[in-house]
């Protein structure tokens, strides 16, 4: 399929982070872009400001008149439920339908493609790598899984020689890609509705690693938690590898480290996002940029200028109290977040608000979630955000709540609508909002309350 044959694109689920970057791409090259989403969010409002039309009612009447044209491509996310009215209609009558991952594969198939995959860290790694490439003047387009603070977008448009993409393992989407350079940041188990066993997930990643092609035909793998591949370049933060980082230290509340290439050592580089887990992501990005022969001084400068990613250790308030928002929705990520906060702010009392994401994930990791959340001083647990799923009998926030070994004076449950009133009655030094659902809707109300209360 040649994407040039289409004049118009209709996105079902346009508010998703991956879908919206594609919508922005086609809009940027002059195509007509419409879409549907269930909720109006900060992201969809921004898309509308950019000139993309979005309807928020699942109604066939809301579809544009040209939707059934042969020159229209309908792009959908696998998270769309089968009972969705527009989706049901378009499956039956639409002329051209493609999954998001298939469209991404079509965009990148004739260019040099760099694909970043992994359970944790792919958004940080790809966004930082994109930032480095931009500062080095490379011709490239990046599709990101988060909103870059530097570019205020989930797409970086700077040419078409390279395409940098996130390789999403959900629904085996990443197996549509055939990258020239790829990276796997982590093989931790997740998406248990798709990969009920870790061996299944690992096999999918091995299949992904075998899809790399010339020129380059290289895959970057974390030495400590991956597999052997004849085409691999290994990186590490635990010991020596082809590329590795060490000597992580703090000075005046900022983090620094040394980075080792096969030929030299870069001393005292800044770590733009704190935490040992982020050192691994930065090491991956620097390894790929060095392999692509990016000037090291431009890479170093890019680290100094990197502002981060929305919802990745985002500090929204730092005065008498500290407020940090983070996308962490897996026990490993929650552990890393809390550990980093403890290191950065020793001795401070932490109140965490956690919104579990997906019934299947909560059921599978219930014990692990409980152990992670116990590392907080106080907890407010919200209801499970279902996203694409139906409820599972016996699995709810109360079942998780009971497994958390904290005294009742330090933990409680709440709906997202009542949580602000509960926060106002709590004593804490640091507030964390944690999760991948709609917990981000609390950010503005919390910030307003903190500024009103503490200036």
C-alpha cells in the first residue's frame, strides 16, 4: 500500500499517544485529518488547536462524508472495543483500514528506521535520542510515546532521512516493523492479557530482534537483562560492556555520571532525569547516538538542554511542599520512582496517590503492587482505570487495598473525584500522583491548591 494515494485520514482513538503522533504527522504533510475519541483531554484540545477535527460522540452520523472514499485511510488502535458503533460500521463499509502499527511500518519502510522497544524506558530513551539527533542537525522524524517538554509534542519533525519510533509490544504491534537499528530496554513482564507467560513475551522480543535489516542491522541490548544475539551491541550500568556508564554521583542536587564508548570515556555528563533506572535509558540513547557517529560535544550539550517528558518524574511544585507526577503503572517502575524520590529528598514524608491501570495487570501483579506501595509513608488508592477492559470478578481496588500492609491511619481508598479533599487533610512533605489512567487530570487542581495554600 502506498500512503501517497490517500488524501484524508480518519483516526479511531485519536487521543492515544501513538495515534495522535501519526495524526500530527499526516496533518504536517498537508493531509485532511479527522478523528474520534471518547474524551476531550489536554492532548485532544491541542490537536484541535493545530487544525485537526475531532468528534467525541460514538455516532455514525458524526463521521465525515468522505469516510467511505477509496482515498481515505481509516487508522485504528487495537484497544478499540468491538461494541464501538463507528468501528463496527467502518469495519463493514470502510474501503481501507489499517492498524496504527501497520501505518507506522508503511511510513518507515523505505527510510532508515530506529525502533526503541522494552517494557520500561522506551519513551525516555527515544525522546532523549530524538533530542540528541535534533541538536546534531540530523534529518529525522520521531514518533514518541510521551510529550517532550523541549518540543511540547509527541512528534519531532526535522526531515525524513531517519525515522525514530517506539516499538510497542502490545498486541504484537512491534512485529510490523523492520528497523535498521533497534533497542530493547527491558524484558520485564507486562501486558499479561497478551503475554500470560514471560517466555511468551521474551519470544516476541526475540522475533522483533530478528526483524532488523541492512544497512546497520544492529540491536542494542541491556547486558544484564536480555538475550544473546549475533547482531547485538550491549550496554550496561552494572559492569563493562560495549557501552557502559558508571560513577553516578550527586552534586548540589544534580546527578552526573561517566559514559564509556569502545574508544573513549566521556567524563561528568549530566543525568537530566534522576534515578539509576534513568541512567540505563540515557546510556542506551548515548550508545545509539555514538554508533551513528553523532558528535559527542553536541550530544553532551543536548543532555544539558534536555527538559524531560511529561508524566516522567515531572516536578510540578517545589517550595514548602514538593509535588511530582509520574506515569509509573508497573511494580518495577513504582519501586524505581519511590527509591529515586528517597535518594533525592532523604527523610521526607511521602504521600502517594495511585491509580491502578487495567484489571488484568492488577490481578497479575496484585502482590507486587502491594509490596511496592508499602514503600510510601501514606497512600490514597484510587479505583482501577479499566481502559479497554471489562471488570474481572473479585479484582478491584479494595482487593489490592487489603493486601497492602500499612496501618489504616496511613492508607485509604478514594474515587478520583473526591481525592483532592482528602489530600488537603493530609500531612506530607512530598506528594506523588502515580499511574497511567486519567490520574493526570488531577495535576492542575493539585497545583492550584498548592499555590493557593503555600504560595
